[in-house]
């Protein structure tokens, strides 16, 4: 039953992905500018323009470009063989470039979400245990405060205070000291790579450099997640089965555990959605701390009208988001088997 | 609660920091013999004919490694410490000497002996022949190197390379007798007409720098015989002061001083350029001493460094200027009186202050005032509202009446990514023109769209531009690039300005063998351009860098990229 459910969801995801790829391919070509101009710069003689246009394949009919992109023009090397094309800005493989930038963002987000959950869940439960109490009111104020300013603002403020004024944080120059010569990546996840190599100094250095960007994201993300956990806990603690459990004389910690299981599903949904959104949305934090993640890559691609890079980023981020949603659905199906049956 | 959180955060950061430093043994970003430059980006490619050649940060990477044939003698520092070139004294770099035969129209290039590349290969005529052959192949994304040789009237560098007839194009892409190797250290170059631009363009490193042919050929493939992929993605082998150490696109690039460099090894053995997108972070990191140099700040940010301890700002009024485009194909800008009225309404001094914190001056000509052959307008336009009103009336729009019909034409376009610098400027212009009832509205558009409309479509009706400069140090270069009509061989005439009088002067100046007569013709052209307000020069502004006060020797080159080789403690 569960396997059929997974199969159905994967099939739907592939169709969604294909549809999106087609739509994005044609939509970006409706943008109101010709990317060739950026390439030729001042040397825009008619001949130079024609050559640059030819080098990008933009002198071909749209349908031919489409077939080339998928690798259906007889020459191969297209999307169906796993090639995302070559960036028009760098002339490098889009797949390689995404492979360099995506781990940076995933690493940052995963670390931030783990810390956020470690803080938000107990705080949300504590707030729900005595609604309206001093702690609960404090959490409410924090939620408003943290979410009321954009993350780049908090990022800049943290840099100003912790780096510039107090001198206890590293310069916002990326994940490692730029003067150091990092080892060649294994997985691309620098924390993991340093552990695999046994380079604990690098591991600690990266953690140190990740402290402020992570703090910024935790500060922003924990507000809504605390609220979600708190509200669901309040609702669960007020439900009939909790009343019955208490009447049956169960310990408060046991009652809380039962209620938390009920409150967990909506909170996980929120985390999943936020994770998907932040894959592209962490761009401001990436920019402020010079991290060079996928969000920054996407913004540069859009500003330069770098069609292959835009298409690649959309495809990869959508795939990951669909993957996250699939996992969430599976978790739901495990928690509540009625979901799979429906 | 708040203080507790602060203590916890501080403890965590200090803990991580201390552990990290104990294990790594370093606290600062840069060590004593290193140079760390924080920039808005790093090179996206390193091929002079690659797709990113128009990006200044790409050019900055290339000029550290590519060695030019000539440059100019330094004439000493300006008041801020920037060392300026003396354009009247060209000096050999890879060339030891050169001879020009005006009758035969040939240049004999005597190559420097004993020059070695990063790979240890000796520089010979084969490297120059390879470099010219690669340019003629026009096999890259953009025919940048070919363009300057074509501009210099080198025999064989014709438009035939772009012929749709494959046989014609293929034949045209082979080096003929226009470039001849005489021996390992002598090359003769033939021109088809008198044209000083060949020599001027030799100094343009980003286009005419010389490759290490042996190293390039090692990475050639059947599909890519001129190694464009290698230069775009891996390395740029040449004879320059620095060799590539490591390059992560979109993140950082590092260089090591070339131990074989013929002018002596660079002072800074290790230079790292790190991309820091947020200008404010570049600024604060410089102030903490963890970086030695920053670029890409706006004028107000540079101004804020003036009183900071341990840092300095060096700037030069080089070749960067801001001008207003008024398209002759967009009514009512075909009306010269209206153009002049706008020229008299521009608040020049206010723009110098609000846009550039005083680090600019009114531009009183159409080419950079630092260039030889610059002609200052006899009576420069000034902010004179009475005169502007009178000219507006003469143009047929008394008190701005009738201009409402052209509201769309008065959308003042500018690059939205440059909002921090251009925002105050366009607001000052808009306010001044609205006072004359000229219906200006602001139209910020992305850089790529702006470039497309400027260069390809040429349909920017009314726009502010601060990013064009003639990189070749010659008034004729600027004329051909910006002002001569398309029919007379003009290249990037974004205003669609077409004046037969100007074109006729260009036809003469282009092949004028007598320098004095050529200067006179080019001066006449500049006067015509100012009269017609072909474009409206507003201000020349300083090219600036922020530096540690221990770093000296910054030199100005017309591509506006610093040369790390010149920097010293």
C-alpha cells in the first residue's frame, strides 16, 4: 500500500517537474532583453553580435533550441542525459556550478533548522504549558520582534556588533579564511569533508564562520516555528484525550508526550515548507555573509539573463522541494495511515 | 533575559573562535606578506574572447597574468598617491623596441629576450603569432581581440571572417602576409592604411595581451583548437607578473607572484581576491585591518573612510564619466535647442555633491580630460535656468508647453543595480527639469536590459550612463566608438547621432599621417559634438580604491584595474 503510494507520488512529481521545465524554458525567453548585448559589450558591430548570438545558439528557431536543451536534436548531451548546459556568464558547466553552490546553502539551512528546532520545540511546549503566563508572553514578544525585520538587516546588525564592535566573530568573508588554501572538496559539504579528512581545525573554523549566519537564520526562523508548536500544543493539551489521560492519573510528562505527537505533524509541515522556501530565499543571508550559495547563484543568473543557469537552478530547487514534500507526505502516511489509503 | 542571551552568544562565538584559532594558529584574514582584496565579484572567465570579457572584474583578473606589448612611463603620483601614466611616453613591455615605416605601412616589432612564462616557457615570436592567429580565428564567444586589430587596419583582419560563405570565412581566418615572423625575436606587421590606433591598442592588455602559446596548445582539442574552454575555466597562461594559484568562480581567486617575471618578482607573493557582495562588509573588514584593499564602494562609502584609522582612499579623475543620452531618433530629442536647454538645466554642482561626495568635477568635453587631444568646450554648459528657459522657448516649448505629448520619451532610464550611486543623480536631474515643466519620470531597469537597449536596439530615448569609456588612449578611438555614424564606420553610437560634417572629418582624421593635422581634425569633431550635445557630458568622477595605509604604489591604467605588481608596503 505504502509502496504504491510512493510510486504514485513520484510519478506525479516527475510530471510536475517536466511541466515546470517546459514553462520556464519558454517564459525566460519572454524576458524583455536580449542576453547577447551583455556578452558583446562595446564591440557591438553587427558581425560581433551575430557571432555571439550564434555561440549561444540564439540564432536558432525556438523549437530547435528546445530540442537541443532536451538533447533531442540528434546531437545528445541534453537534459535527458543529465546535462544542464553551459553558463553564458562563466562558460562553465551549470551542473558543476550548482554542485558547488547548493551544498553551501543546504549545509547552512540544515544547521539552522536543527538549532531552530532544538530551541523552538521546548520553548513552544513551555509556552503552551502555561498560556498567558510571563514566559508565554515573552515568547510572543520575541516572535513579533524577530519576524518584524528582514534577515539581511539582522545579519548586518550582527556583523556590526559581533565582528566590528566586539571583535568576537570572524569577518563576513565566507566559510573559511580566504587566505587559507582549502582542500579539494569530496562531497562539497565542507563540514562533512573536513570530518572525513580528519581536519578538525577546518571543521571548527567553518563552524566559527557559520556562527553568525546561522544565528541570523535561527533568529528569523524560530519565531514562526515556536508559534506553531505552541498553538498546536495548546490545542492538543485542551483536547478530550488529554483530559481523559489526566483524569486517569497519568504523569504530566507522559501527557505532554502524547500531546506533542499530535502537535508535531503541522510543525513538521511548516519546517518542510520553510526549508523549501529558504533554499532560494536564503539569498540575503548568503549575500551578507559572502557564502556563495545557490540563492546568490540564482540571482546572478537572473540578472545576467543566463538562461541555462536559470533553468538549472529552477530544476534543482524544484526537485529538492518536491523531494521534501514527498518525504513529508510519507511521514504523514506513517503517522496517519488514512493518508496513504486516500 | 536579553543580557543572558548576549552572554550565551558571546560565549559560543568566543568558544568557537578560540578553538578554531588555537587549532588553526591564525586569527586575522590576511598574513603579513599577503594581500587580500575584497571585491564585488571575481573573474567569471579569463579568456579575452570569452563571454565575460565585458565584466570589469573579469578584466581585473586577466591583467594580473596577461603581459602587454607596451604600456606608458609613470609620471608620478597625484595628490592622493595614485601613480599616473605619461601618455606621451610609451614604453616597451614584451616589446624591446619597434620601428614604423610610414611608406611601407609596416611595424617591425623587436621582442624582448629572456622573458619566461609562469610555466617556464621562453617568450618568442611564436607566442605573438599564436596570439594574432587566435584573434583572427574569431573562434571565441566574442571577437574582442580581432576587433582592436581590425580597428588598427591590420592587413587580413577584415569582416570576411564573418562571411556566411564558409569558404570565404575559413580563408579569411588564416594569417596571411599581414603578420610575418622574421626570426624568433622579430615580427613584422602590415597595415592597410595609416592608422595610429594599432600602436595605441597594443597597450590594451585585456585584448592584446600575449599568450604562452606552448601552454595553450597543450590544452587544445579537436573541438576547441584555440583552448577557449581552458582559458574560460582553468587558467590564462602568459608572461605576466602573477600566476594563477586557485580559482573558484563566484567566490575567490588567488595568485602567486611569477618567479620568472622579467621585471623582477612582485612584492606581494600571494594575492587573494575575495568576492564580498555587500559593500558595507568590504568597508568594515578593511577598517578592522583584515583586508588590505577594497573596491566597488560608492562615493559616500569611500568618503566615510577618510577619517578612519589605518586606511586611506586613493582616487584618480581618469576616464570615468557620467553623461545623459538623448536619442536623436526619439522625438523631441532631435531638436538641438531642446538638447541645449536641458544642458543648461542640469545641476552640475549638486550632482558632484550628492552623487559623488565632491569626488567629481563637471565634464567639459566629450572625451576624458586626462587623455591627450582632449578639447575643453570654449563656453561650457553651466546651470543657468534663465538660459534654459529661453532655449526651451526657442525650441518651440515655452514654459514646457507641448512637452506633455512626449511623456514617454522623458522616462529617464538608468541601471537599477547602481541605485546607490545613480539614485541621487537621477533625482537631482529630474527635480531640475521638472522645475522647467519638462515631464521627467524615473525608469530604473536591470543592467542586462539596459545594455541590450543601449548596444543592440539603440532605443534608449533618455538615459543616464556612467559606464562607457574609451580604453584606447586616443581621441580618434573615442570618435569611432561613440560618435561617428554607423554608415561611416561608427560602432556604438547609442544616440543614433548622424552628422555628415562630423563623418567627413573622421574620414580625413582616420588616415591622417600628420599628427598635428589629425589633432586639429579631432578637435573640430569634439567642438561639433559639444555644440550638438551629441551626448550631454555631466561629470567626470574619480576611480577610487580603499587601502590599508601601509600599501603604496597604486597605478592607474585606462582599464581601471589595479596592477598588484605595482603595490608595495
